[in-house]
């Protein structure tokens, strides 16, 4: 797939301007991929299997959780795939040494291709929460694809958020409080990692854009959780 992407973008000029030109379409692509009705497809397949096998005891309670888990996993994979495609396109289009607009004005900056991957993945998160196919109303929490992005690109932030969220869950906190505590930790660690120049051995450079990106995720996920709690 990546080889095909490289072949398709080889004809594009290599410049910072073209990195900006492809940014909008890539984010829209991320949204379209994130809004795919994965859950409906999996639920229908499960329902057909139940009909073929005959009645099962308590099918509603037996299968809802598994469908939700598979949906979250599928959305996470799709999000990482479309983010990787954006990374690869950005790497082919943007000249080496060109940084994103936010990162240019700081001592730590991430490449334009990394920025494209982050915001394209964020588009997929928004698509999962507010899919166009349902009139922007019925969607999931977006936690699955957001966690996939955090783990793949900012493992330090993901580890901190998972640790605090797991503790909150363990002491009996409700989902919204668990999510709020985990996301607040992610944003706080992103800021501390930026000002202290703490860089993990795996993941992208911590800096202003990572801090902004984590804050955007916090607002998106908490807004969804509060409205549909």
C-alpha cells in the first residue's frame, strides 16, 4: 500500500507549500475513514451468524461487548493506517528540514509529515465520533482510535494516561471521570515533556505541537463523553 502511495505522489513537487496543499484532503480522508460504519457491519455479521446457528441464551448480553471491542479495534487499526498513509505522503512531498507551522517557532519541532499524520489521525477520531452517514449524531466515544494514535506516536503520554486512568477505574470512578483524569494527565505530561525536553526512545519529538494536539484530543473526547455520557 505504501509503495502505491509513493508512486501516486511522485509527480507532486517537493515543497513546503505542497505539504500544506495536501493537508486538507488528507484530514478529510482521515475523517471519511473514521466515519466508516464498522460497528454496523460487524453487528450485522454477528446477527447473521446467530440466525444460522439458531437461538442462543441471552444473545444480547453475550455479544454486545465483543462487537464493541472488535469495532474499537477495527477503528484503531484504520486510524493508524490512514495516519501512516498521511505520514508517507507528507514525507514524499515535504522537503527535508521543513517543519510544521506550530513547531517552527520552538526549540523542538516535528516534521511536516509527522504533523500531517497526527492531524489526519485526529480527523479519523472525529469521524468515529460524528460520522457523516448518521447525520453527525450517532457515533462512538472515539477513545479507541485516540488511544491508538497516542500509543503509536507518543508512548510516554499514552503510558501516563493509561496508568492514571487505570487507577481511577480501579477505585470505582465513572467512565467520564476516568477519561477526564487520563486525558488531563496526557496534556500535563505533554507540557512537562516539552518544557523539560524529555524525549522518549520511541515516538515523535515532544514539543508545542504535541501539546496542542493532546489538548485538542482532550476537548474532543471530553465533549463527546459529557454530551452522551
